[in-house]
C-alpha cells in the first residue's frame, strides 16, 4: 500500500533493495555479509545451525569486544596460525612457536600446547589434559559452552585470547610467559575490566549506549505548493493530504508532481519548479536511471516535464520556501484538501509580501 505507483506503463525490473537507487554495490553487500556473520552466523537450513549455542554463549559473554572477535576467528579457523597461513601461500616453518610440536593450528595452540594444557588442567577449569583428535577446536568450544557456567565460560574466552596474545609475543618479540603468569595476569586484568564495565554487576546504561528511536509514523503527509509569477505575485496554490507516506523523499516527490499538475491545469508552459529537498532535485535531474522504490514517481515527473515548453528543477533553501511549508501545515492541521486561485489565502499573505519586498 505504501509503494508509490506510476501513472505510466512500466516493465518489471530487478532492483537491489539495500541501495537507495536500487543498484548493487560491493559496499552494501559487505554490510549484508557482516550482519550475517555477527548475528550468530544465521543459516537457512531447516535444522538450524548446530553451533547456535556456541555463538549465543560467545557473543553474550561479558568480555571485551576484541576477545569476542578473537574467539570467533579461532572457532572459524581464521586466526593466522602457521597451519592456516599455508592456505595463503606460506612455505616457512610449521612447528609450534612455544613447544616442539611439528604442526601449529588452533587446536594445538589452545588445547594441546603444554602451556595451554597446564592452564586448562588447573583448578579454575579442571579440563581433561587430552582431547580427541576427531574434535575440532570449534567443536571443543561448543562442548564447553554447553557444560560451563557463563562466568567460567567467559574466563575460558579470556584465557584463549591470552594464549593467542602470548603466542604472538613469542613470534614478534621473542618473549613468552609461563602458564602461571598468563593465568594470573589475565584473571587480574579481567576482574578489573568487570569492575569498570559492570560496577553494579550488570551493564550500565550510559549515554554511549543510548540510541535515537524513531517516532511513531503518522501514516500520511501533506503537500503545499504555490504558483507565482516572475514578480513574485500570487497565481494559485494547493494544500492537501497524501496517504500512505513512507519517507520524507516520498512526500517531496509527490509535492513536485502535484505542483506540475497544477501548472498544467493552469496552462502555464514555462515553469521553474523549486523544492528545498536536494535529494529529490538530484534524483529528477540525474541522467542515471533510478531503481529505488521511488522510481515510479521520479519517472512520472520526468515524463510529465515533456509537456511543458520550458521547465527546470531548482533546489531552494528552506528559508526561501516558507509559503509552501505554511500551506502544507495548513492541510495537516485542518485535515483536508484546499485550492486557491487568483486571490492568495490570508495565511500566506505576509510571507508573499515579505518575499516580494526582499527580491534581489
């Protein structure tokens, strides 16, 4: 009901709904992919995502954002371990940086390396020191997400992140810490993080986390338009309601089309159409085809412009469009449709006189 329809016969065409003009762009596709990834990797299979519990536990854990990202990358085998780098053309050493194991992958770094096993086998986690070779790191994390409490699982996430940080320090700085130092330093830092982020045991609702909320849609809008001669004098005016309005651009295009209809009815064939909506003017004057939901209106305006001997579309600042806004406000407040010819209504007389007295 809210899709503007064209007055002309138009053939169907495929459009990309995520761009305002309806054309596909890599930028919009990137945001689609990003939303899918960050929304717990939604899948379209009938059985759902078998790792859904893992993603929910991961993204809802009370840990820093960089830990969320690090663990998501680890679970999806996206961290640049030496095993992973071989898929990118790496031909160097494949062994673990922290031990003598000949192959470094996510499963080894976080579960099988002696440093990792010492931390995971300690009292905090008390996990088995051996892991089935048939399990991937992602599957192992799913098991922990389903068996651990949320607090212990969050500490496990912090520990995995710390193990990866320790591995990188060994790679780039030739420095590494013992299991005890890693565990103690990470848990101390994590407790400090919780005290600052959640001083009352829950997430604070500060200004940084408050967002603008859209007002409830009215469902209709109003347009106002006036025809003036080259001296600024009044010729005719309209003001009426428009139902099923979807956006500001929608009502601005309807107003332009209504103004053209009024000019045609008054047999005015040399016209300058002014609007304070720059987006609408650019869409009408652009030579690039518009594929947006408003393309029927834009095409109607372009087709309708052909009947005039001379017509141009010009952007005017809002301060120069006071008369039209008063007319639109009048239709909104009085809930009706109005037309005036020859004699200007009293509600815009002072605005017209002001414009005429301040002409350049």
